[in-house]
């Protein structure tokens, strides 16, 4: 606890602002259902009747309360972003660490594969993946998690590989090899614990951008299926109302923007703290 | 030394450090690194500053150069250079002095020289910055002159080379030339020979001595190696935990060390005749995080009494030029030494052969597929047709300078590197070339210990985990059972069982190396491959680990392949010695035979280069020869050998001579000649006993 307090005092101001924004978002996402006045699918008001005390952000074309939908959408976005990033880091780290440790032709093949994926813009890659998955799978939240992972895994993999390459030449890895330990065992016991710093930073930074990726896919209609109130999808649904009831798309827009800004400030600070502490440990 | 006394008599000293206190700002607090340090450097004098890693000697030398680290805070005192206080001088003035009146020779010339710039241009830069030359022919002449002064061959062509095209010794000569360029009054040398081979180190020391005689500049020689200072310094200051504990003229310091730390330091140095101090060697280590109040050495001091933890002690004069910071200095007795290998029981020869290496040729895989397709040339062999044996429970040393292929041989035995040719037999059966082809129980029988203890332990694993892992892998024991064995293994290396919970960053270098040894021992090996296991350690720590290895040698039946460049340690520990040069086995035999005539010319060269060796003072000038590389089948030492008989050394394989003492020497010279050369060298040298009496030997 004392250490946490010390970290808080040392942390840069941007990190603290980010942490506060993120804390608000998390609280809303976790506890929002308690005070959402209405269900996110319920038809409760007169469509497009504007802001009122009953409907803080107004009512959309389908007579649903926008405030309730935005609140409910929070946990969907955060859940998808975090689990997608987690899967991406998991896959990328496994491939990257293994190929960095083994080297040789396997390393070449994996790296060229990563390069190929990295050369495709992430939105195009996401659209491609959704299209390939077909109409049955499209709209499934699991597909979205998979798409985020597919976009991030090669990027994380590159970082993991270069970290593993530095560790692989250390004498303690040689000692493990001299015990005839298997690849999995060496990667898990010797290499992964010593690469945890860069991998955590990577997770934090990627998680910060994941809501943008999910929102973009949702906006283009490749996100979750209606009527789930994912923010990107809500912006798309309500975009023709921009002149009549702008709050209908401003509300999810502002929610998404603050979440991304908060996440980025926070993860940037985390990355710096991890970087600083690892430097400190070595010194 | 007479010359320096003449120079130093009277007048204000060139450098006067008075009551200097320095602290570094770390983790929001000030950590003191120098405490009330006072010392003088007179014009033309070579002062040695010696201490173990982290004692603050480098911080002092950097201050002397006028570098002010952003985290450094001066607590007290001043450094006067020719009357100016370097600590208060404006930066502009300091820049004018540094490189001009105060020169610096760094430890590692490879990183000190700019790799992208020709060496001549780097010297030119030093000269023009201080306005000593304008450019053109005059500048060029000056650089050539400097290169000639530091003994670089063919200076005119050399100045157009890049640093990577020069050898380590040549690079260090370039940095010395750079330091000399502006004709400084003071040269600060920070471990200038530490990374170099002994033969190169000897040449650099000779060069520094001749430069002092020629230019009469003063030097501050900072090092951890007392043996080197015995060769070059007029006076020595000993530093411990930021305190100067003793300052004395070199002879007096070695003959009558008055501080217990100095005495322990001298007693801990492995001596080339294999002898060791009977008592007074250093124990424990300095924990920089917990420097005790009062005298910093008191927890490790055999003479400490109840006043020592209370009273701070600073240098005070006890004789002319001799100052010591110890209240009990009168109780410090002179060192006495045992008889080295003579005191060691000779072990019964050849019990049972454990490892046989025959005609081993090793090369690193350069082009891979390209070589197989004939598109690229094969890399030259690192080791050529090496053969030797290790008997059960025997310690065999592989000796040689860097690049001689000794570590490569160990890698081949361990299975990390596939031999190109030749065979390795273990317990009579051929050993599989690759580690992955060897059965687990065989893998456990050969254990490797690396040079650098910092890199050989996983920083994210507790000591207990590191030690338990081999037990789990080799013997399939569970964690609870492993726990007992771990405690036993820790006891074996003289560490208490609560070390199992610690992490590597909580340990000192010596403790880490002991853990690495314990990890190798839990596998219950028959053969330990020890690759330079002492060379990364401080002198006092080295002595402790050496004690541990000696105990293993006498109490267990494990055999060792002990790889080292340190002849003194080898003489102490090994039963047999193999001398390697550029991948060729030059000589092998029992310790007593290798360290007595007839010597192989290379072994003799090594022995003549080691500081403190009885053969040290003989000067047999190597015959001047043209730079010619020997053919692969010729003798690898050809071209560097002072006694080389003729041209056949370059292109014919040297014949093998065997003496009655079981010594095998590969040389074109007949045995009688080698015997004569060895005896002559010993006659020319003052005997070791006389040397010690004169105080020239550590």
C-alpha cells in the first residue's frame, strides 16, 4: 500500500488524470446497470424527442433511452478491448518469445508472416477477417475479440521476439539448455519472466487503442450485432441525426473519446513506471 | 624511483586533494561515496589508487578530470590542480584543462574510440580542439611522432586505419597517444590494462614507464590490481568504501602493510609461485547498502575492538610518507606465506581416465549452406587438433590468452558446439556431439560454470528455485524433497539455508558465483567445466571462491576442467596444465613440470609478463621480425616467438617432445635448447626470495 502511494506521488501528472478518467469509466461500466433508468432494448419514449430529465441524452429512432444505452455500452467496449488485447498479447508473446529463443529458419518464417500481417492496415485486416468469417459468425462478440487479437498479435510478437533474443544469449538460458530442458520449459521459466516488463508495456499501450479499433469496426457495421449498444455502432446508427438531435451521437462519441484518452494517458504512465522501475532494478 | 624523489622534493604538489567529500543523489537521498579524502600527486610522480569495485576510486578519478555528474553533490573539500580549485572552476575553464593539461586513458579502448573515424583523425581532433595544431603537414607530422612515441608500428599507414582494424593493445596505445597529444602535466589512467592479456599488459606498463621518464608527467593510476601497481607506482593509496585507509611508498606498502585491509588485500592475491598467505586473508565482502558507522572496514577486520564501530578514523602519519587510518595499526603483523604447491600433497597419478579428447578441431559455423555449396570459404578453425585427458577427480587447467580457444573447447565438451573433427570420450565411451542426443543421466554428469555470475543466474528466480530445478530435471524429485537437497547444497558452498529465499540482485558477486557452483554440484557431476570462474570477481571475493574450489578438489571426487588466464591461480589449483595459443596445444604436463625448465617459449613469455613473477625482471628482447602470419599447419606462435630458430616455424608442424617428467612440448627447438633458454631466464632473474625481501613482490 505504501509502495502504491509512493508510485502515485512519483507518477507524472498525465498518468494521474488518466487514472481518474479510467476509474470513472470502470465504475460506470461495472456499476452503471444499477442506475440505468431503462433497459437498453426497451422502447420507452417518443423517438427523437430531445433531451429531458426523463431521458438525459434523448431518445433514438427506435424509442430507446440513449443514456441507458451509453452506460450499458461501456462494459461491452471495455470487455471486448481488454479480452481482445489479452488474446493478442498471449498469441503474439508465445510466437515471438519462442521464435526469438529458437532463431534460425523458424524465426525467419514467423517474422516474415508477422511482417505480412503488419503491412496490411489494421482496419482493412479487421474487415477482411470479418468478411472471411462469413455471415453466421459476423456480429459475434467472440469474432471481434479474435479480430483485435489478429491485428495485435504480430505487433506484440515483434517486440517479444527482440526481447527474447536479448535474453536467449544469457548464460542462465545456456545452463537450462545444458539441462536439456524443452523449448516450452525454457521459454516459460527462463525467458518469459525476464520479458514481462516490455510485454506489460505492450499490453497497456495496445489496450489503449483497442476501443478505437472496435469502435471503427462497429461504425462500419462489422462489430457486434444489433441491438447491443456498442458505441461505434451507436454512432453509425445515429449519424443521420447529427443536425436534429446531435446528442444521440455525441453521447457515445464523447464516451469513446474520453475512454481512449483516459486509457492512453494511463497506459503511457504505466509504461513509463515499468520502464523506470526496470531500469532501477538493473542499476 | 630515485628520479621521482628528485622531482618531488619541495614545492607545492601538482594536485592537492583536501578533505574531499562526495555524495550521489539517489532515490531521494544522498549516498556518500567519498569521505574526507586527502591526497597529493607531485609533479612527475606515479600514484596508484587501489580498491575493490564500488570503493569510489572511479568517482575520484572523474572528479579529477573535472566531470561533474548531475547527481553528484560535493559535501566538502577541494581539488587543487596547479593552484586552481577544479570543483569551483567554471565549465569553460575545465574544458580548456581537460585533454590539454590533464589527459585521460580509459579502461576500455574499444568503446572509448569512435568506431566510425580513422584513428589519425581522432588524434587530430584532440590537437586542433586545444589549438595545438592547425592542420596540414605539421599536424600530420605531430600525429606520426605521437604514434612513434607510443610504439605503434608503421605510424604513417596506421593513422588511416579504423579502430576495429587494430588489436586491443594497439587501441590502448592510440588512446594513450591521444591523452599525450597536448603534453599534459597529469595523466589519469582508469584500469588501463584490465581488459588486456598479460603479455599486452606488460608492454603497456613498459610504455607508460618510458613515457614518464621521457616527459616527466605525473600519473594517477586507478586499478583493482595491486600486482600491476607494484610494477609501476611510486606511491600507493588504498581506498575502502570511500575512505582512504593507507597511503605509502610502494616498497613500504608491500613490505609493511599497516592497515588490516591492505594486508588482507596483499594476502589475497594469488601468487605466481603458488604460495598463499598463511593468515590475514580477507573474509566477507563490502555491502555498499550498509556501510557501518565508524571505521567502514571494522565488520571484516580481525583487529576490531569496541572503539572501531564508534570512532571514525582518518589517515594520520605514522612514518615519513606513510599514513594509515587505523587506531590499531601497531598490531598489524607482516604477512607470511606457505610453500605453494610444495605444501600440497601430490596426488596419486592416473587413477582412471574420465575424459579423453583426441584431435579435436573446432570451427564456428560461418556460412552454413553457402559453405556446403562452395559459395563461401570455411571459417578458419578456432581450435586445431587438440588432445588431452582428464582423469577422475583430477583438475586440469586450460591456460591461454583471449582468443586461444579455451572456452570453445569447453563448449564442445558440454555439447553446445559440434566438433568439426576429432573425438571426445567420456567414461570410455564416445560422447554424443550434440547435447540433445545425450541421455539425461549423462547430461547431469558434465556441468558448466560460467565466468560472469551476474549473467548465469536468472534474475527472476529465487536462489532456491534455481537450485531446485536441476534436481527436478535430473532426478525427478518433487519440490519438498528438493528443498532438503537445496539446503544441503547451500551448506556445501558455505551459505546458510535462508539464502534459498533470496534473489540474485540481493547477493554479492562472490555469493552469486557460489550459488552457480552449488547449482552445478546438485546435479552430482563427474566433471565440472569452470570457464574463467574467478576472473569477474574482486580480489578478496576471488580468494574465497578459490578456497571453495580447493576444498572441492580435496574433499570430493569431482574432476574439473579449469579454464583460466591466471597462471597463479592455475598453479595453486591444478594437477595438470595444458597451454593453448591460438587454438594450438603448445605444452601439457603436471603443474610442477610446466612451471620449471624446460619451458615452451610461449609459456616462458607468459611467465615473464605476469606481474610478481620471479621471471618478471628478465628482459629478453624479442628479436625484431617482419609481420608475418604463420601458415595453419605451422606453429601458431611463429612470428611472436623471441627464440624462433628459422623459417620452418611458419609452415611446418612443430614436433612433439616428451621429457622424463611427463611434459609434452610442441616446438621446433630441440629439448636441450629449451632447457638452456629456461635456465638462462632463471639465472638472469633475481630469485623470488630476494625479490620479496626487497619488497618488490606482492
